[in-house]
C-alpha cells in the first residue's frame, strides 16, 4: 500500500457510494457548469459598488480574470471532485485536518436554499399575473389596484409629475446608459417609481416595502402559493428524476431552453430606446467604466461558481476518471462569460430605457437591485404584445432560479450521502425531509421582512465564499502541495497544470481575495445593522457558528491520532484514503505511486512539505 489509509490514522475509513452514478454524456458536466452562470441575483450585488454597467464595461479585464483566477479555481474544484468521486466534504480526504471546511460549506449551502427560492417565486408570481388580459402593471391595469399611494409614489411612469428641477449637469450620469443629464441638487431630484415595482408592494399591502425601518410584518398569499408551487416541483423532480443520468438530461434541456430565451429576449430588447448607448459603452468604454469594471471583478467572479460553494466539486464527481477537466473548464468559463454578458446586457437595456422614459430622472435603490425581476415588467408593458414578452422573460427567470435550486439541492444531498454511509439506505426519506424543511423555512421569505432583509444573508454567503476560496488555496496548493497536485492532475487527465498558473493562485490571487473579503465584511456589517432579529439569528446559525467546525474538527482529528504534536499534525495533513474509487483506476494509481521515482515526492511527507 503506497498511500495512507484511515486504519493507520485511527479515523473511520471512507466507503465509496457505488450507486451514485455518472453523467449519461460527458458534456452534461459542461451544461451543468454553464447553468451556474444563470445566477442572476449576482447582478444585485453590483449595486453596492455603484457598478450598474457590470461586465459590459470591462470585457478585457474580465477575460484576464477568467484566465488567471476563475478557470484555475474551476479546475481545482473539479480535480477534487473527479479524482475522489465524492462531494465537498469527503473530497477533503486530500488533507483531513481541514475537513471542517466541508461542514461549514454544508451549513452555508443549506442557508442559501432557505432564501434562494425567492428568485424562482417572484418571477413565477409575475408569470401568472402576465396571464391576465390586461397586465396589472400596465397603466390601464395600474388604475385598478393603485390606491392610497404616498405622495412620493404618485410620481411614477403612469402618473408623471415633475418638480422644479435645476439646470442639469452634462455627463454626470452613472451606469451604461449614464444619467446623461442629472440635476445639480439632489434635493430637487425626481424619483419616478415603476408601476411593476409598486405592484409588488401592493401584494403585501405595504407601501413601505424594502424600507429598512418598516416594522409592520405582513405576508403575501400570492407569494406563499408560488413558494409552495416551486417546492412542489422540486419535490416531484427529487422523487422521480434525481438519478445522475436523468438529472444530467434535465440540466441539458434546461440550459438550451434558457439560452434560446436569452437570445430571443436580447434581440427584442436591442430595439428599445437607448439600446445604442449600451452597445456604445460595450465597444467604447469610458475610463469610469473601466474603473467600475475592475472594482466589480470580485463580485462577478463568484457568479461563475453558483449560489453555493463547492458545486463544481460535486458536479465533477459524476465525471469518469479520465475526463479532461482542463478542456471542459475552459469551455465552461468562456460559455459563462457570454451568458453573463447577455444577462448583463438585458439588465442594462432595461435600466437605460427607464432613464430615457423618465427623462433621466429614474433612480431607486430597490428598483436597480431588482431590475430584471421587478422593473422589467413596466418596460415590456410598452412593447407590442406585452403579455407575450412578460411571459417569456419571467419564465426564463423562473427556470433559471429553479434549475439552480435543483443543482444546489443535488450537491447537498450527494455530499451528505457520500460522507454519512448510514444515510444511504434512506436516501428518499432524507431527501424529502430536507425539501420539507426548506419549504417551511422559505415561507419566511414570502413576507415583507423576508424579501427586504434576505440581502444580508446573500452578502454573508459572498463573504464566506471568499474566505473558503482562500482556505482552498492553502489546503490544495500549499498543504497538499504543488508537486502532488500537478502529478495527480496529470495522472488523472493526461495534461499538466501549469506552474505559472499555480504561482498566480498561490501568491497573487490571495491579495485580491483579501480585499474582496474586507469589502464583504464591511457590507455584511452594514446589512446586518439594518436587518431584523430573525435574519441576525439565521446569519449566526448558518454563517458564523459553523466556522467553529474548522478548528474543532482539526482538534478532533489530532486527538484521534498518535505521537507528538508535530507528528499528529503532519499525519492529519497527509492525504488519507486519497485514491480513485473505481477498481481499475485505483490499481493503476497504486502502480504509479509504487514507482520509486515519484513515491518519495508523493508519500514521504516531511515537515517542510507539510508547511
């Protein structure tokens, strides 16, 4: 035996799940990776940096970050999953001391599921509303429910009122379309509310919705029904179609459907007034656009990995052992780039049109954050066949949210069954129990407080993502080691992971990630200052408390080992049960590791190599 086993270290041995299956077609891994780009909620995050233009303004910068950061991270996570054929807990067998990271990730991913259903519920609600002969947010339909508006909300697209604006200042706008003319004094600025956003307010009978000083609690029965409908669909798919082969086919057809809808909507939105400004900034960005783009890279960088952490680990674990993840990662990275660009263009077309419509007096924090989900309805109400376009856009948003919920849930369940052997006999009960739990908790986010304050949890997950990525660099490229990683990667794929790329990840990427982490902590502190007690408790339970598992599990692992402190530490850092699960691949790996030319580098770990 040329690798260390759990029997030698005193830990419980890893038992592979022989029933987990593989992708029906190797390209299903690509489709699964591409689907993570439809994390449309990430565009909300750009508001914190006032980066309304997003990817549109920094194509070259995004491509550079794709090559030196995003794709290498996809490769590292894919290596962990494919080599170990296990999820984001069991894959940390490559350095068991840090297995607590997997438990932190599990808690965080469950937390994401509790609120992420919002991004399927809201478009489903608007989809059903679009079936009415008269759109509720059209000016004709607006009159039927717009009662008791505040004086501020009376200033909207269906009832425009203009104050005594001062002379505008040229070129002082923001975003792609730019507020080409912005009033000199903000006190005289007229905020035109959007009827499709006010319609969402009316569902809660709460004119102060999205206001952080709103203490009255209310729920929307329409949103409750949509939540139950979303989780009922999830339950049916989990019950009938959650086998790996079938699930891959579902992902494949969903991605093709989303891609077709996105292209179709982009063509139509390209004919909106102001669209030429978006394209002009796409090809001729200003220095302000470039600066905004650089600052937004950390936010858009995490969009490539989906709403939870470790999804690529789980998705790649369904690959066959010799799959060329380097090639697939480049295809996924480039494909995600075009998808994110398309979604960003769609949002910018909407924002610029609203500025043109309101004579550059459109400004609202909430309406910017929820542009595609809430504000876009009023844009499409002005189009010919408005119901048709509203149905298409909201179905695309609903399908993207549902697909990411399914992938997140699949990743969580796969990881649980990989790690906890006894639960494999009760997969259906555990799966449906988790769906039931998520359904119950998600009902809180059908309330006015839930849809307002969930952004605090979203920022928490962003911060946690960044912190875990930093730890992943430490574990894989320092503790496990560059030489080991490169050699195992080449053995598995037949291709070498370049040393220069590893050095960038080891020495350069952490600097930018530390800045991103600092930004996340600041924004999270601000969000929790404005949120309520329920969100603070959820944040503590799912985001802060689990971090005790990392040092706690490390201490537990060392206590189970034997010898001096240094010996225990080195033994816990060494890979344990780290081998391919298929018998033929495992035999080849043992033969390769038995070669004296490489055994001393891979197995005889000294203190210097560990540190």
